C-alpha cells in the first residue's frame, strides 16, 4: 500500500483551512517534530480585508503576499501580489523547510502564490521530494501544479467543512506521524 505523503486541504473560503493547518503544525511541534514552510493569513483593518500576510514558520519572518493598496505586481481580484516578499519570505521558507525540516507546510497553493515562478518551482520540488507535505489548495483554482498535486498517487485530499474542521488537525498529525514512522523503518 502506498502511503499518502502529500496531504492537501481544500474547502471554500472561510472554511478554516489555515486554522486547521496551524493547529496541526502546533501539535507536531509540541511532539518535537521539525516543521517548516509558509503560512498565509488575511489582514484586516476596521473589519475590512486589506490583504494577505505570509510568514515563515521557522524564522517567523513576515511579508506581504498581496494588498489592495499596492502599486505594482500581478493583479488577482482587488489585490496586487507582492512578488518580492512572496519569493524572499514564502518560497524561501518552503525551500528551507525542504532542506532542513522533517515536514513541509505550504499555505496556500492558490492564484496569488502561483504568480511567482520561484514559488511554483519550489512547490514542484516539494511535491517530488520524499518528505511529508501538508498544503492548502485553493478550492477552485485549476492551475497545472494544483492538478498535478491532486492527481498524485501519494496524495490525499481533505475537504475542510464546519463539521470536520475540529477533528482534522489530529487526523493530519496521525497521517504525518505514520509517514515519519514508516520512513524510520524503511517502509517507504
């Protein structure tokens, strides 16, 4: 039986994908597992979303993924993507995790992030690695890299809903620990 090594979270906006992911990361870290990569979070001012921030799970460095008042960069909806922060903080965090951590986190593989060639290249490298990967994917994006990730034999897709989001962090942790334990025993 092929172990599912690429764990993909999807769901409608606001379903709690990032929250599930962060809870799983925190549980893994509490268990002493080296986890690295990138997290994206919305930024609000006076109850209005003004953009998205990215941060490196290891260094805690932060940057802007996209903002409404940014002057340049690819446009996705009402936001402009900050390619320099995406590459220097986001893609670099994923690259570093691939090199130095046991588990790689990618939040999110979506339209904004896919504006960066460096991000796409790093995600492709992660998908082709032998490390456990936990990633969120945009619920309706159809980019080639998302299709490739979803169709992998070693991928499992979890759709986050209001009904399952409280239990999913533990499910993800069990999957990751199973992968890591089987690697230790040469079963992968």
